[in-house]
C-alpha cells in the first residue's frame, strides 16, 4: 500500500491531503469489523455447512483466505493512522504492505477465476467437463498464490520505515523517494497493473459479454431448468459492479500517481488531484473484503441450494414434530376421555 509523505513529491506545491488519516482510521475500523465477521461466517459455511463442493467454492475459499490475511493486519494500520507513528518495527511494516497487495490482486485474480469458470460452464458446458474439476481448480489456485506472492512480497519489502526530522515518530507506507520510483517502482506498477488488473478486467468483461450472448440464443433458452437466466444475470451484475467499484478507482489513480512521481506529469494541479483522489480510492479498494461475501452468495448455486435444502429440511422436521405432538395429544386426550367414561359408567352401575 503506497501512501503519500507530506514532503515526498514537491516542496513548492501546497499539500491538501491532511484528511487522509481520520478517513483511513474510520474506514479501516469499519472494514475490520465487517470484513472479519462476514468472512469468518463464510469460511464456516464453506468448511462445515456445505456437503457438496465444486470448483467455484474452491476459488471462493481461497478468496476468503486472502481477505482474512489482510483483515488481521488492519488493527495495526488503524493504530498507525490514529497516532501517525509506527511502533511495530520494519518487518511488520513490510509484511503489512505485502498483505495489502496480496489481498488486492489475489481478490482480483480469484474473482476472475470465478468469472472464467462460469463462462466455461455456461458457454462450453460439454467441452469444459474435463477442465472444470476440483483438482484443476486447486492447481489454478496454487498458481494464483505463487503469482501474487511473487509480486506482492518484493513490492512490500522495497519499503522501509523512516523517522521524522525530530526523530520522535516512525512512519510506515510513506517513504518512497522520486529516485526509487524512477529506478524500480514505476516498473513494478507497470507489471502489477498489466498482470494484476488490466488482463483480469478484460477477462471479466469478455466472459460476461459472452455469457450474456449465450443466454440470448434460442437453444440456450430451450434448456429450461438447467439454466436460470435471472440468477445468472443477477450474478454477472453483482460480480462486475463489485469488481469495477472496488478496483478501478485505485488502479487508475495508481497509474497517474506513478506518472506524477516519475515527473512524466508535472504541475501542482495534477499533483493535488492525484493526492486528493488517492485516499478515497484506497478506502474503496480495501472495502472489497466486505463486498466479497456478497459475491459468494450470488455466485454459488451450491450455497443457495444448500440453504434451501436446510430450510426445507427444517420446515419438514418442524412439521413432522408438530404432527407428532398433535397426534400424541389427541391420543392422550382420547385415553383420558375413555378413562373418565369408564369411571362414570362404573359409578352409575354401582348406584
């Protein structure tokens, strides 16, 4: 996670990003609470409640893991944003930055895997049978983790903590110099933006368009029960909305930030715009930890079917239990009436 230092770009331009620290501390606190609860519930459902698992749930479980790894670092960040001092050491600072990028681009790639999996299932349902297996899904997940970690760990460990002029405060996330940007970080941005954002964005959009085109064909409509068009359409809308809302603002702004830091774009106006947008875009990107569980629900037919089966089983159980109680009550009542009649009859005969 790259943040701005108050003296990092240009000494001649007025700095106007003082609002970022209260914004970060508030938003990250909310994301920590909501993201922790929703993702713990999701991992419980995936691990304990679901009897049937498929390729989609494999990708989702890895997406949950990516979210939780980042969520666990948020209390450290909130402490730093409130106090503007990092007392946890350089290693934790580097690790925190690495996990931010792991979550950001891990989420992007796992969401892309889900989108491609749905594309294969709907557009090529017969050809993709040999491809869409749980074993292949696990292999893809391992490849995603290797790719993400090989990019995020070196990026995070390029950064180190620094101290202010008085030496009474330590800063994290805020000490990249223009020289570092020109030498290495601009190349890192090109790599992560191409592999981690641009290609996945194109895959998500193209897969969604081809799925929609397939759903419009008469032979697809005639399949009836095998495909629920409304459910798939809702899934695509939710998936693309969350993907675009969370990741486009940050990644587009990151490109312009790199252009400003490498002096390709100059001027106080450009710097001011980039510095103002960046904290807001970063907060939106971090919120993906809260929105991913929405994707889990709308994307996974297995989860929804499991809920329906459980709900139906509960209803059937309650209905049978109620019938048993009613039957038992009726039997007991009949026995009581018979016993009472016998007593009355015996009394009458003895008079």
